[in-house]
C-alpha cells in the first residue's frame, strides 16, 4: 500500500500503528479514532474529491464515510490493511452519492482547490512553481489544466472514475485497487482501460498543448509517474473531524 502522505501535528506522535489504533477505538479509547483519521485524512479527502468531482459532495461523502467507519470499526477483521478498509468505506460512500445524484452537471472547482504557492498537499502534489513565488502565467495555466482534468474525470461512469482515481492518481496497484473496490483485478484493469481511453480523447488538446511547452509539464500524481493520462489535481482540505 502507498504510505499515507501526512496529517495534522500530533497524528504521527502516537506510536501505535493503524490496526492498534482501530482496536483501541473499539475497546473504548475516545482519542484513537481521531488520531487514525488525522493520520490519513489528506489522502481520504483527495480520493473523495476526485471521485465525487465536487467539493460539497466530497465533503458530505467523506463525513458519511467517517461516521460509518466509526460505527462499524468492530467489523474490521484485519484481512486487509486499515488504510485499504478506510478507502473502501470512502469510495463506497462516494459511489452511493453519485448513484443517488445519477447525473449531475459538473460545476467549476473553487479557487482553493489548487495549491497555494509555497505549500504542498496531502497527496504529494508540488506547488505550481518550485519556489514560493510562482509565475502568475504558469500558475494560471496549471490551474486551468487541473480544472479541465477534474471536469473530464466527472464525465466518466462512477466505477471507471473510482478505478482511475485509485490507480492513476493515488498510485495504488491494480491488486490494491481491487481490494478497495471489492472486485476482481481484471475488472479494475477493464475500468481503467476504458476510463483512460475516454480521458485521452477529452484531454487530447491539453496533452498537445503540454507537448508544445516543454518547460511546463502537466503535473502528475507522485505515485504513478508513468501515467500521462490523468494529471494530478491537489485536494482542498477536508472538513475538520469532530
């Protein structure tokens, strides 16, 4: 499994591993679940945002998922990593919302979805510039590309979108994504293949523009450097866990 990308101050100070924290929560430790969530919330938020395609839906889905995980922690049997289980709960919550909404028009992302100069995000995406003083023109191009990628992702059927997000944006292997999505590896491969084909068509102008600008490569997810299908889109911070 890819390593979690970060968390709030103090989340890494707790020496307990994820499984121990979850077990402690089940046993009545009132702090353990909060530590676990803070440890992984950046990546969980990134998956929710990219799967839902809309910040408000992603926030609602993530909240639903965390409530469900909190209540159902005792059902965790240790057959997969805790992070896999948490991602499965989040993806299922997102897919439930997408199914309920059926077809929803994609709205533009708010400005705070993109990186602010001098910061990094929970998914390891770099700022628009390598320094704290990004070129405004370059930043505008990067912001536009990220918006177009999110809009293209939103056109995919929900199962394809979830597979592409996990494999191409979050860097999961096909086997790991299959665990999260609770389906066969071949199903994940098929969904990714179809999703990539659709995105390649939708994003062809963006890729062509990038090839004409060698000094401005399309940003990509840290964990899947070989993929040129889906540039990485940094998340807006998740809602604060109570």
